[in-house]
């Protein structure tokens, strides 16, 4: 039997290393690949990829077989876009500390943009300037979704996860005790266990 496929999506840093601890923990059961964002981190730029919409199209184009998507932070926007664009291929979503393409103004989240600009001087500013919204389309996503949130994450508070749980038709929410924004890396064992359990329950 072929192993199930997982695509991991980084956050705005574009770090393809971020998901490696979880990826390695699941390697006995799942084939996986981290989708790098051209122009971010160590992923080379691509000619004619010049804005967030084109980056979204690029990420979606990488999904050409049935798979599960596991996304960190801003990477969740791509995961949601892919689930809407290719529902026949995206069999499940795992969204960690993300916005999922909703408006966060009412959630009083910590502003990460200035720190991001200072830390990633050579990165394009597309994640900072994007106004992408999928809020009115979330109810169309029919695949199972696992929402993972950190207990003490100021960038994507638990209230954001609770709201997404209400908007997605098949969503379950788990809170990582003492988890901050990068809990998927710092609590990789717990996150891996939750993902493994979720995928085993919903495998097609």
C-alpha cells in the first residue's frame, strides 16, 4: 500500500527547517515534503513570481496528488486556498497558530510585522501587506480539519482557533499547554502525536 502524502507549509519566515522535527516523527507512516516559498529563506526566487497572489498560485500548483496539508501561521492561508481550489486532492488540514485567511482586527493580536521586517530584511514584504481573505468561503471546506493553538500565543490567540472551529464544517481544536507561536517546533512530540491520531482517524 502506498504511504499517505503530507505537504508541510512554513510560516512567513519561509523556513523549510521549521517542520523537520514533526516531519521526522511521522516519517514511518507518511511520505512528506516541505513546500518552500520562492524568495523566502533558502528557497531561490523564481522569475515572474512577484506578489502574494502569485505565491498562492505557486503553492497550489505543487499539490498534484491526494494529500494532507499541515501549515504553520501564515502558511495556513495557502492551506485554506488549496483546500478551496483542489477539494478532490486535499483530504485534510492541520492548521497551527494561523489566521486561515480571516480578518484578525477584532482579536487584538500582537503585531508581528515590524519585528518580521527587521529580522527578515531580504524577504519580500508580501506576508505583511497581503489583505487576502477567505472568511466567506470557509464553510465550503468539507475535509476534516485539526486546529492546533498555543495556550499563550499572543500572535494567534486561542480565540482565533475557536472562531475557525465555528467556521469550518469538520474541525476539532486542541490547545497546547504553555505553547507560544512556534509550539509546533518546541512541542514537536505532542504535535506529532496529535497529527498522527487525527490522520489515522480520517484517512481515506
